[in-house]
C-alpha cells in the first residue's frame, strides 16, 4: 500500500509506504515508511515504524493507508466469527517528532443480541478520550474522560490495534 500527500505543508508530494516482506506466512513482516520529497525532487526517509510480524491470515490486516491534512492515517482490522475491531492511528510531525496524535478504535459485536458497537476516540495531544456505546439503533451513550497525554512515536508503532490506547 502506498499513500501520497503533502505532509509538512510545503506543496510537495510525500509518500507513506507499507512494506511487506517475507517469502511465506511464517516469516512475513511489515513496516511503515514515510518519505518526504526534497527541493530537488528526490525523497528521503523521514520516519519508519518498527518491523513487526504480519499476524493472522484472514484475521488481521491493514485496511487502508492515507495522507490527508498533513497526517498519516492507517487502519488495521481484526475479526473473529462474532466481532470486528477497526483501529485507525493518526501520525503527524509534531514538535519535531513523528507522533501518534489520534486513535479511534471501533469494536462491533455482530453475534450479540442486541448488537453493540463501542467506540473509543483518543486525542493523544490533550489526553481526552470519548467513549461511545451504541445498541441496535438506540440513542448512543457517550462519556468523556480526561487524562494525561502520553507520547507514542511512529518509530515504535507495531501495528497492534491498541497501540496508543490509554488504559481504562
């Protein structure tokens, strides 16, 4: 997967690339690499994630990768027979470091009666988390928790859905 967009706001097209390597399922790894375009049109590596095992077959995968509003968004999905979890991590160059600034985790239980969707939306700059629970079209229950902001860097990103999630 490759995403193109302007990361630092300089009008040049930068890249976020998901690199997958390995010959068979037992040794496959993945890594996110960020390339910024220089004045001369060439690219240089601005940041990269940890190289991590590519887990699961049909269970866990990167759904999409996008650059917008100067941020990199990467969505990972995980599913079992009865639930689906989607986590979208938002990374941005902030105060000189490629930081995780936002995380949204949506958990959907489709075998449950009634069906339930829980969302946790983390702002890692402010420490604010919005929890939303929706049950079969009823009015959502929303609660907001303010906590301390923690620092999570792109270089440590391991593609785990809970990377950056504050403990409840």
